[in-house]
């Protein structure tokens, strides 16, 4: 199976949602999915008993789906943005390696 990149997912979701969907409508779906993640976590951690058999992995995928869709409709390159945000956090919290450094060293190992 082909490896999925943020770029691939963003291109696909932009195509899927470019007509007829708004960022605010997708955000409402995102909030709904985050609530479903909370339900599953409550169930898994014994804080709540439900008959719902939703899986954490499926709910997290839904959260990623709507997050990436919102970014796509707003022209945000998530790959670039994630790396830049991580660089800022690495400096702020004095962490090493940052994501970009990790990716470079990981590529050299392959």
C-alpha cells in the first residue's frame, strides 16, 4: 500500500470538500468527533459505561479527517506548519531534536 502523506490527504480532502462545505460546518463535525473521542476514553478508562462499541482509532481518524479538511479549505500546508510549530516549541521548551532534525536523521538511517 502507498504511504499516505499530509499532502496526499489534504489534496484529497480539498477535492472532496471544496464545493458545498464551509470551514465552520467542518468545525462543527470536528467538535462532534472530539466528543466521541471523549466518550470512548471515558469508557476505556472506566469512568462511564456505555453500550456504544465505538473504537478509539476510528474516532481519532475522524478528528484528523476534519482537522485536515479545515486546513485544506483554508490553504494551510500542514506539513510545513507542523514543522515550523515544532521548531518554535523545541526552542521554547529546550527540546532536542526538533521534528525537522528527527526527520533528517531518520532519513539517513534508511
